C-alpha cells in the first residue's frame, strides 16, 4: 500500500472509532452535544482545533475560528459547564477569555493525551481537518475511557 492509502485508511479507522464512541448515533447539533456536559464541568472537555486551517472563512459570519469562538461564548453565557482545551501543534487549557489565534498544525494525538490527565468523562472534539498522525490519534483515543463526540 502507498503511504497516502495507509494514511487514508488510518483516518477512516480513527473517524469510525470516534464516531462509534458518540453513543446512540443520533445526529445532534453542537449545542445539543455540549449541553450534555452540564454536570461535572471539569471532567467534560470541549477540545477545540485552533490549527491554521481554522483561519479560513466559514460563512458570512466570519472565519471558522470566529464562528467556533462565538459558539463557545454563547454556551458560556448559558452556564453550560465544560472545560476548554485548545490545540494546534500543542494543547493548552483555555479560560475562554479571548479568541485564540488560528495557527500551527493539528496534533490531535498529543491533545488527547494532554486531556487524559484529568480523566474526562466526555470529550467533544471540534475540528475541521485531519490529524497530523491519524494512527497516533487513534491509539490515543483508544486509551481514553470516556465518550468522544466529534464535530
């Protein structure tokens, strides 16, 4: 198999694993999925892709990162409890006080390993792209003992 074929197969396997972790299979909106994070905010993680591709325009509402950040702020204003982790080439906790700058790569594997330290009950991953290393991301996802929603 070629390297691109192996990469595509790994991405499909990762997507399948993460989607299967989402539970009932019912298609929920971002708001509905994040609403389910209400009880234990510190153990419910909103994992946000802030890689360079998030600077692309999404709609008349602005760039992908601007649209994403407006959703995060709206959820915060509605007192939905969750902890925010931003990731691009590295992961960091966010206090949601300012919109992140979209830059860097999509190091999903290291982001999943980073949030695993708090033993999350649920992760809602919002991303627009492919992880830098789909096989490593799949391995990191399999190590987590929680539900993973992917948007």
